C-alpha cells in the first residue's frame, strides 16, 4: 500500500462519518481516528460556582439580574447538598424493575441508600451522610455525573 492509497483511505473514512477504522492487511496495520466537524462530541461538563463569584465575571447586561440571585442562595443555604463521591452514571433505581431509592419529600436517615453510581461496570451505592427530608433531586436518572457534583438537596430540620 503506497502513500496515495493511505491518503485516499483517510479521506474516505473522514467523509463516511466513522470515528475510528482499523485495517490489517498482512503485516501492515493501519488505524485511522477522525472527528466529525459537523457534530459536537457528547461531553458534558458540570461546574458549580458560588453566585457571588460568578456575578463579577458576568457581562454588564447580566448584572441587572444580580438582585434576584441572592434570594436563591439564601433559599438553598438552609439545605445540605449531597454530592457525588465518584465519576460515573447516576441511577435512581437499583435495577429497571425496582422502585426508586428516594423521591422528593422522602424522609431519609443517615446510612440510607439514595442512588447508585456506575463506574467501570461497578455499581456503587451512595448512602446518605445526613438525616432529613429530600427537597430536590438535582440530576436526571441515567445521567453522567462528575466528582463532587451536587445530587440532592436535603432539609436537615
């Protein structure tokens, strides 16, 4: 296989929309990896920044909304945030045919299982470190989660 054939193969793979192609012919092994310019990779980044830090960095137009922001902080300040201890996929049920671990309004005790996070084919039960009532579930079922990403808001009173 000469360089012209390899270049044509690369162009063909890029146009086909495939992201990776491996080709073995005798003692020649070729791996072609491409990215499609028309599609964005499905990577989601979550970052929670305190509102007080986010406002100075915002554009002047966004600062007009600032008076409403402290009310949100004060409202959620009385709640405890339960965060993800690992990176993985968030599941609210132990299996598809079972009921969810916890709902909004559920009263939980310290040590109760709230969800499962799958990481590298291992299902890790996430237990509550506080007792209280679940006020809000901050992530959808079967969604990717990052380390230290907020999952639940709990009212400890």
